[in-house]
C-alpha cells in the first residue's frame, strides 16, 4: 500500500502535472462564471410575493372560510387592496455637531445627512439593503355565495372576514347569488 502511495506522490508532485491541474481548475472557474446562477435567481424571485399573488391567496383563504360556513364549494370572492407593497430600506444617518467655541453664545449647529445602505449583489451591482416589506392592507371584501342572503350566514361570514383581516364590517359585502347553490 505504501508503494502505491509513493507512486501517487511522485506522479502528482511533478511540476508539469501541478501546472496542468492548476490551469485546468482556473479554466473551469472561468467557464462556470459565464453561466448564470439559476438557484440565486430563483430564491430572489420566490422571496417576495407580488401583490396579485398575495390578493389571490387572500381570496382563496376567504373561499375556504365561506366553504366551511356555507358548504358552497365555489363562492365568488373579490378582495381589494390598498396601494402597493411598501419597502423599507436600511439607511445610515450621520450627525455633524459643532460649536462656535464661544462660551457666552454657545451656538450649536446640528446637521444631519442620511444615505441608503447598499450591499453588493452576486452579479456585481449594488442594491439597497431591504429591511422589510409590507404587503398592501385589505381595503374591502365581497362574497357572493349560497345562502349569503340569510342574515345568520351573512353575519357568520362577516365575523370571520373581520377577524381574519382586521377590517370593519362596512368594508365587507355579502350576497346570495342566483347561480350559487351547494355543489
């Protein structure tokens, strides 16, 4: 076994073999940098939910609540949202305090400057450092379902939507549809 190890060492410790191996490694690194990193792009795209997907997810959760209350498998649900997504970025505030040096007047001037903190992205560019993002608030919810005209059913749905989205009952409309029946 030690004989095989000695042969291995002699072959791989030759200057020519080391040089060819090093050049091969550099070529592989260079080639890999030409191809985009698909996993980095996927995680960046999946990290944030766009407003349409967010609204669709909210509508689906209301559909599930209505199904649980009424048994209607296909209620019509429309959720409207306030504005768009709000992004909050890290910023650095510098304060420059100086005094005039006179004890009698003791004038002090404070000036502040603020700049956004940036980080270098994987592609070499700079991006602002995102602290958090807030999805839009729910503005209103409309539900059309089986038995939606019943006061008891409408009250149950309103209470469920109010509790889920923290909105007032004036922002919720519930109706029974002619084409909605338990399916």
